[in-house]
C-alpha cells in the first residue's frame, strides 16, 4: 500500500518562502533522489480554510510525495533526508511539519 510524506510549511508573519527556488530546484532534486519509489508529487500554496471566509490556512505550502510503501519511504528518508534538509535555507526560514500517512483510496 502506498504512503504519503507531507511537508507542511507554517504560514506565520515571519515566514519567508522562495516559491521559484522551491519549484525549480528543491522539488526536482527530491524527484531525482526518490525517482524509483516516487508515484506522485503535488505542491499547493495559499490554501484557504473555507471558500466563504477567506481565512488562510496554518500552512503556506504543503508538498505531498506519494511513495510505493512504508519500507521504501523509511529507506528514502534514511538515505536522502540530510541532503534535502540542508537545502531548506535556500528557500525558507522555517522548518516544515511532517506528516506520514497510508493511502487507502
């Protein structure tokens, strides 16, 4: 069963985020490193909690990586998390919250 790895970047008044670098450098690097186990990648920004009230989400950016299974994800994290984490300062000043979930549908 596939799993998702979500990197959720907090939406605070002091958050800095370089969307161009993230989409043109960081995400392609992650795709290359995780290529053989990566099923899908989705990046969303400027989320709203409701269409009617225009209240912003607690997260400025959410990146979702779907990978083949939990064992593969653990190996990807073990082998590549340092390289990916070291790239954070190139596009943001905040650490993402991480959520790992099993895909059921």
